[in-house]
C-alpha cells in the first residue's frame, strides 16, 4: 500500500465483511466504505425494513468518519443504496436527522440509487467522501 494512504479502523462501527477497509484517508480526503445497519458489537443487522436500518447505517458512517478525524459536517459526497427507491421520501426524513436540517444545514452532494440486493440481506447502505477537520490555525478553508 502506498505510504500516503492511511487505513481507518474503529470498533465503534462494524468490521468490514470482506477484503476492504472501513475507510481510507488520502491527502485531504477520507473515503468511507459502504456502511450497512450492522450493530458494531453483535455484527447482526439492526431492523428488518429499509426504514428501520437507515439510522444504524448512518450511525456507523458517523463512527467511521469520527475515527478518521472527520465528521458528518465535513462530508462532501454521499451515495445511498436503497433496495426500494419508492421509500426515498421517508429515507430522506431519517437522513435529514444526520444531514440537512438536523445538522446545522450541512447538505453534502448525494446520489441515491436503487439496487437489487445488498450484502448480508441489508436493505440500505451509505458511503461517503469527506475532508478531515482542520486543525486550529490551518490556513485552508473549511467547508
């Protein structure tokens, strides 16, 4: 692995279910792998329906971002994978508790796509690209 890539790992989110990292930092970016609604300690899916799974997947995303030195307020791009796009309006209500009105108005760019299936029978998955939090005195502009 290149020396300018840093693997991010935390036990506050579920371990990867395959040969990948929870996230990778490279330069000014953090790339977070797709997070599904697995409970970090039990490894079991939280909730049966898509709407029941969204909050846990978002909490897992938040945990990985925080482990990387970033946060939800520093996310630049989100991709949401839904097994039933007809529920997008209701997914947005939950998503908005993490982004948008529920997060001081920060709304990253986002794509939402319907997929036929997700790992381990999940019904919702979310991945993100973020920038790290800036240290005090850093001359770069924060978002």
